[in-house]
């Protein structure tokens, strides 16, 4: 079972570029793959500030230990080296998630520019049914895109994040139209507490494993 680590930072006004570049340099210094994105359409744009989000894929549970040792080992030297990023931000946090289904590793020559994160809360007892439905559904979509279905290690027990990556905004819109016109949408709604929310970001850095 694979995992990934997200880092979230809300830059101070006017510091978005410095934070995005700093996050990229941080990933490069750690020698890890992943991507960095800047939010361009959050769920509540009138209430939320721009966020810089990084994603670091982790192959297995042992890899989680290795990454945590790199971050927190040696008297947390890696965190100290990134203190400038903290000074440029008004908020920062991390989140570890478990991958439930994905096609990312099967795509060759894929250069994503946009990332859509969709957040759902399945009903109690319906988590696996929801994951199975969405896994089969995403595998059936005949478009060039990457998807990742995950559950957070912390937070809401029945929370699910579905991530889509595309090489163009037009393709992201085609994907959205494909999903909302699918007959399985009614089955999805029967398994969740309420309609999901989504957030669109522009990818500024990407490195494959």
C-alpha cells in the first residue's frame, strides 16, 4: 500500500512566488519526487487565501518511516532549514494519506498542468463501497488523465479525496462534464452524506519517481 505526504502553506500577501519556489527547492534538497501547485479556484474563494500545496509520493509504510526520519531526524535539522518558508507563511501544515486506487504510475510521458481535488464524506459503513465505485468509474473514463483515490491518516474517518490531473484546462472541463453526466452519479450520491466539494490548482513543479 502506498501513501503520500501533503504540505499546505498559506503565503503572506505578495509572497506566493517565494513560497512556491521555496517549497520546490525544499523537495529538491530532500531528493524526493512529487509536485507543487498553487490554488486558483478553492471551494470558498471569497473566504480563503491562496494556498501552496506540495505532494510527495511514498511507495510503502517503510518509505513513510524513511521520509519522517529525513524530516524529523538529526534534531529536526530539515525543518530548521525551512524556517524561512514558515516566516513567509501565515499558516502551514502536513497531512499523510493512504492511496486506495491510482493510475498515475501507468501513464508515460504525462506532463500535468492542472490538479483538481474533490473531497467526499461517505456514509458510515459505506466507505469501501464508495471507494470501489469510484475506482471502477475512474478506470472506465476514456480520457487522458491521472487519478488518485485516497483516505487521510488523520481527520474524518470516512473522508475520501479524489484527485484528477490533466495536461490542459480544456481536458479538465471535459473530464468534469463526463463525470457529471454519468449514470453512476446517482449511486455515488446514495453513498455520501452530502455533495462533495472541489478545488482547482495550477501545477508549478512536477517530478516523477
